[in-house]
């Protein structure tokens, strides 16, 4: 199964701003699916339904996409909260 791109241009943004990779990885790991090693692809990715919920609550509408700047700002905020898995 091919996963949809979650945030358009995030890879290019991280190449231009390498310091953004650390909060993105830390926040992304907080969103991981429980028992992720039992699901293909064997990566710590969030469940599609959970990601859609988080994205709609962040954007206030369904079907929108986060800009790389919004994704990094949300990741920094998430890491600063100090709670999660």
C-alpha cells in the first residue's frame, strides 16, 4: 500500500532547514500507531484515521493540507508540551 503524502514539500523544507528535523521526528514519534511494528509498512507512522482527525482539528476543516511551516510549528509546540507516549 502506498501512503499518501501527508504534508506537501516537507522534505524540501527540512533540507533547507535541517534543524527542523529534530522536532518533526520527536513529534512524529509521539503520533505513532500503537504496536506499529505489527503493521505494514513497519514504520512508526500514525494511523490514517487518527492523522485525518488531527489534521482536521488543526486546520478546522477536512481535506486541507498543512504547509511545512505549520507542520514545524505544530511539532515544536508538541515537543514543548512534554506529554505524550
